[in-house]
């Protein structure tokens, strides 16, 4: 009798473990991507992830304008508002002009907390105004962390033009390297997977602050190097 009870408990424990593991794995899985900003970089990366089998939610402040894009891209592509894209993705790509970050962060503060954010934005003096000076002073990683407070940010896809990404995605080895930087190890893992699945080799340059080494105008910006070449250029250990 006692043995039966113990045996039943063991079976139950094993069953619970079996059920719990995939559920945890799923919560870290990046298979659903929300994209805020379906322009040059958001549109390009979204297409690459769709090709890799991801579900992609594109967004716009005028989502009706994305109808044709979604019809062209098929059933794994959806469209809606930035808030809906953030809610949809277990990772979110931010691909909007950098001056939009303060408002975007404020309007979506609760939803961004704890979210893995792939931060593709760059600060451009002529386009972004005052926030460009803030980036010059504090570094782009710190400024992203300030305005997307609580998000698990990884800077990625910042260091080249979208046409370069399009041209090099999935090229024969050696693949094009994409430098990434972030503070959260699990978010970095997710970003590595996303970079790989888009057709590139991720190179972890360091924590979020190290994103300045591949910001616009820095030595890590504007290249099509392989991972070993990029590591050598930036002094990153293999
Ligand atoms: N272009 C590149 O090659 C490249 C490469 C690396 C990094 N980046 C960086 O990536 C970001 C996007 O560049 P892009 O060239 O893709 O720009 P883009 O083609 O002009 O697209 C920007 C998108 O952002 C959306 N947007 C603008 N203001 C917004 C706001 N306040 N809230 C939410 N969405 C907003 C726009 O959508 P709606 O107007 O429809 O809402 C638009 O689809 C920039 O920070 C840029 O510096 C660009």
C-alpha cells in the first residue's frame, strides 16, 4: 500500500518534470518575433526570420498600411500596432528612428519589462536631435537601457546597412559577422540564435556598454567581415 503511494508520487513527479521542461524551454524560445518598425531594417530582418521558419509580427503606427506586405509574406506573417508586436514576441526587434525611443519606452513600459529586446536602432545626428548628444555623452547602450527600462536589451544589427545584410544573409562560409552586446546572458543566447537563423555569425563583443565599439562611426561599424576578422579588429577573444 505504502509502496503504491510512493510509486504513484514518483510517477507524478516525473510527469510534472516532463511537462515543466518544455514549458520553460518554450518561454525562452525566440520562435515568435515582434518587430517595432517595419521599414528598411525591420522589414529586411523580418523577411529573413520568416524564411527561417519564425512567426513574425510586423508593426506600424498605421497597421492598415502593412496589409499588402502581410499578404505577400504568407500565413506566418502578421501585422498590428507596436504594442501588439511587443505582446506577441517572445523576442522583440526595435527598428525605429532612435528619437522615438523615449516615447516608445514610456508607452510600452509594462510590456517591455523583462522582454528580450534586439535593439537595432542607431542615433543619427541629423535625424535624431537631442538624443544623439545623450548617446555621444553616455554611450548608446546606456541610453537604450534608460529609455527601454527593464527590457533585456541586446544591441544587434546596428553595424551595417540593411542592403549589406540582405546581400550577405546566409552567404557561404565564412558568414558575415554581426557584433552583439548585452548584459543578460539568456537574452544574449536568444540574440545569438536570432542572428544565426537570419544567416549570420554572432560575435559577442561584451556587455551593453561595449555596444559603443560597433556604433555608427566606430571601428566596428560598416563592414562585411567574417567572425575571426571582426574579433581581430575589435580585440575580442574567440
Ligand atoms: N536602414 C539601415 O540600413 C539600418 C541599419 C542598421 C540600423 N538602422 C537603425 O534602425 C532604425 C530603423 O531604421 P530604418 O532605416 O529601418 O528606418 P525606416 O525605414 O524609416 O523605418 C522606420 C520605421 O519606424 C517606424 N516608426 C517611426 N517612428 C516611430 C515611432 N515613434 N513609434 C513606432 N514606430 C515608429 C515607422 O513606421 P510607421 O511610420 O509606419 O509607424 C517605420 O516603419 C534606425 O534607428 C536606424 O538608425 C538602420
